[in-house]
C-alpha cells in the first residue's frame, strides 16, 4: 500500500481543513497528525504564497487549532482546481527540509504498519521541535554550526587499536563489499563490537555517518564509551528516550545537519535524518526491544534493513543468537551470514551443567532453592573470590499472596492478573496497571492472619541466598533496584569494582555487560518459558541463556573454570541439549521446523487486530464484523482470519482486550488485505458503541 492512498480526495481534505479562500496553483500536501481513527491518512491540502520544498516543517491550521506539519511529496493526482484551501501558517525555514529518503522511510513504515503518514512522521521528530518558533530554531542551528566550525581543542590521539582476529578481519572484509544485509553471527566475546568499530571507522574515513542501534541504551553505557574513546574529535551523539527534550533536539539536529558522525541510539533512532549515512549497525538484533509496542508498532531492525537497502549502504545485524527471522533469511541467501565462532583470546565457552530438579528429594523444611551441587559450586566461587550471577526472570518477592483458609489470592481488581508481593516496601503491586497498595495484615475475605506468598521472585531469592551463603555480599539487579537515575550505573560499578560476590537479577543481567570476574552463571527456574503460550518462548529462553552464559568467563584466564548452570524439571528438553553444545544452528533448525509446521513466523506472516472496550462482548462483536468484511471483500485472498480470542492478560486497568489473528504464507497477500480492509473498518466504528479503540499490529511479537 502506498501511504498516499489514504489521503482523502482533495475536496474532502479542503473541507476537513475548513478552508475558505480560493487560490491558485500553489497547493501543497502537508503531513499532519490527525486523530488516529479519523480515516484521514494524514495528508491534507493547503496553499502557500511561495513554493515550499517537500520536507519543510511548518504549522498549519486544522479546525480551530494550529498543528505542526511537514510539506509532503504530492501524489500523482493534482488537487482539483478551484477548491477552497486554507493557507499554511508559520514556516520553520531555519530547519533544512527533511530529506527525500527520510520521507520515503516514513511513507514505507506508515504503509507497512498501517498508520497515518502524518502521525508517524511527527511522532518520530524530537518533541521540542514543536515548541520553538523560527527565530529560536535559527539560533539553535546557527550555534551548532558555529561550534562545528570552531577550531577544536587538541584532540587526544586515538588509542592503539587491537590487531584483528582472523575472523574479525574476514568479517570486516565482507562488510566493505557487502551486496546484501549482513548477519554477523558471533558468539559472545568473539569481538563483534570491534567489527562495528572498524566498519564505522571505514564509513567515517569515507566522509559518511554511521548509525548504530542498540536495544536499550541505558544498559550499554559501555558501548557508548568504547565508540567515544575510539573516535576522539568526532561528533558522537546518542538518541533515546532517557534524554532531556533539549538534549534530544540538540543530538537530532546535529545528525540532521550532517554535523554528527556517529549516532548511537535505541529503536527511535532509526528515523534520524542522516544526510551522509554510510553504515547501519543493529547490535543484538534479536532483541524484542527493537519492536515498538504502541502507536505505530514498527520493528526498528526491519526498518533499518529497509533504510540501508534504499540508501545503498551496508547494514550489519549482529547477535550470538539471531532472531529466527534473520536466520531464515540468511539460510535463504537474502542476507549474507558471517560467522565468528571463536572467543577473543581463545577462551572456551562456559561448561553448561543441566541439573535435574525432579529427582532431588524435597527438603525436610520449606522449598528447595538451589540444588546441593550448585550450592557447592557457589561456595567454591566465594572461596576463590570469583563472582556469580543468578538469573530469575521475575521481580518482586512473590508473584502472588494466598490465603490457605479461604483460597483468596492477591488478584488485581482492575486486571486479569495477580498483584505481586514486594517485601521491601510491604506492597502489593500490579505490574500491568501499576496499582500499588500496602500488604493487608490479614486475608481481606476471611480475616485469616496467615496469608502466605506463593512462588519466588528476585527479592525472595536474594533473601534465601543470604541464608544459604552467610557472609556473601549479595546484590540484586532488576527494574525495582534500578528505577532511580544513575542507579544502574552505580550497581554495575559495584559489580565491576568487585564489591559484589553474588548478583541476583532478571534478564537485565544478561544484556551485554562485560563482567570480567564472573565465572558462574545460573538460571534458577527457567522452565515456565519452555511451555509458555508465547510461541517465541523457547527462542527467547535460548537467547537469554546463551546471553547469560556469555557473561561468564569473559576473561580468557578464567574461561576454563567458568560454568553455566540450569535448574530444570525437564532436563531432556532439546533446548538444553543445544544449549549444552552451544549450538545455535541446531536449535534454530529445530525451531524453524516447528514454526513451519505450525504456520508461524518466520514461515508465515501475521497481523493482529486488537480491539478494546469496557465490555469484552463489544470488542468481540466489532472483530466479528471486521472478519465478515474481510471475508466479503475482494482483497486478493490467501489470508486466514482466525476467530477473536482474549490475549493471555485480557483485562488491564478495567479495559477488556480481544484480538483476532490474521495469517498468510505470503507477506504480500497479507499486506494487500490490510491495505484494502483496514480503511473499511473505520466505517464499522459507529455501529459498535462502547468500542474504545482498535489497532493492528503487523508482525506482532506475541499472539
Ligand atoms: P562481543 O560483542 O562479540 O561479545 P566484544 O566486542 O565485547 O565481543 O569483545 C570481547 C572482548 O575482547 C572485549 O573486551 C574487547 O575489547 C576484546 N577484543 C575484541 N577484539 C579484540 C582483538 N582483536 N584483540 C584483542 N582484544 C579484542
Ligand atoms: Zn482468607
Ligand atoms: Zn492491575
């Protein structure tokens, strides 16, 4: 679908914009934010006294308001003559127009993910741009240009670069003559970052800019430091949601003006205008954080590939455990696979030990936290002054409180979920709607004083470990302990400084940290993910465990003694066999076969239509009508529409959610259906009173 097709006919647009004046030929299309379900794709017609280049930022009247807009490329159909169009408002001429390739990216993304062009275009600009007038903007641009032109202070000499390993050198050679996207499949510690650095160096030497995308920038200050150290005197900017609005504008402007050489950012950075773009890197390309989970639900990884192809520049997707999507494309030859199988310094991957928890006798009292052999191994690490990481993917103390007398459980009154017991501040917290209350002293239903936590989160594990490992310095790293500014850096610093013996945490632990003294990593209870309703559960778990294993033995001297422990009730699960052999290809082959048989991605294309209402019946009725429209319309066929079902957590904050899955072996067929069908759904809305919202998620992560 072309973004322009959603543009209303010229007359409708003019009426919508509320125009009065009859004007001549200087009509132009402007991308504006329109209400999501107004059936307006986001391009409206206005007039201008003087010609304005596409990409120009301006303000335009819309109804009684003035809204930001961007002059857009006009479609093939010129507006009908003699229409009443309103003139544009203020033009922000201080800002160079957003370039054609940026507009093409936005057009593509809006069409593919089924959102308005204007909505998407304006959502990905720094919010601060809306607040400034042309004079203020001109001042900022001039200041940045002045700073760039000023002779810089003495630039420190770049550090000596390491001699590339044979695998790194081979990889770099392939980057320099890339004819398709590259999938850099390198085990943890194989030196992928060094390949990114060298590829960036080549791009910079050629006068180009490099864009490096990472899943979560606040977890990777080390990466930023490595780039900054390697390229002294170069302008390196970051772009992510933790910046202040002023910083974000400044960094974005530096990129757009062509003054920044390197842009390091999270998914939103994929939309940064980069006039001299020469390289795109997506680190940890398998990470789900690259998929936006609200509004336009785009995949920054997939858009990065599209963008690089359109600009004709190399794109490098790096991971130790690639997404099955990228892996399959590499198998098909659409991506070129580059392997780095050796750790730098020849360190071995940690030995994987699978502990069968089902054969261990129940302890006389309480529950079994750790297998005796794992506890011994932890004691050994403590005695040698080495560090251990314990992974438990659940924060809080216990996932639910329970009254044995009457069966009460700590459900959330507003969600179909349990409220989690946080012992530190004695609260019950819903992780879906945020509802937080003090823990009741007694069962709210029957008054029983003996309400007990069921299950275990990181907080409880930390407490249990303190009892099992007296004297050990035990720290915890999860969303609760890193909430405040600088908390994460502080905690990681303590680990690096050797002030921590055992670090307990959620998956946050596994992501990219270069811990040097860790020789033991253990997954305490990973079984839930093996049989989860999420079809990506095993893929996620495998990536997490491989990633976690990669935290151990990063110092080659210690690699021989390093271990990855997994406690499970299903020791013969094939996932663990592949993990033990560090065999991603075998795991991927088995998963791809399962996905093929089940008709799931990457062997099929999916979209989800989600509907929300206070009453689930209303949402379901809307989806049934939508399904009837899909069946009745002539949208090319080849798409299966499944019956509406509630998602795993169906009610959140008193809103019921229902979803309907669309599946096709052909991405093209699915796109064709969506393009024809979704606009027709707008007409259904009026019939379904009480429907709060609906939206489509193309290539959803979970179903
Ligand atoms: P990955 O990203 O693949 O996990 P890194 O790029 O972080 O691996 O490299 C692991 C470690 O090896 C880092 O400390 C890095 O500085 C070091 N390293 C990378 N390449 C080389 C090299 N060619 N020679 C020496 N050390 C290297
Ligand atoms: Zn009770
Ligand atoms: Zn809730």
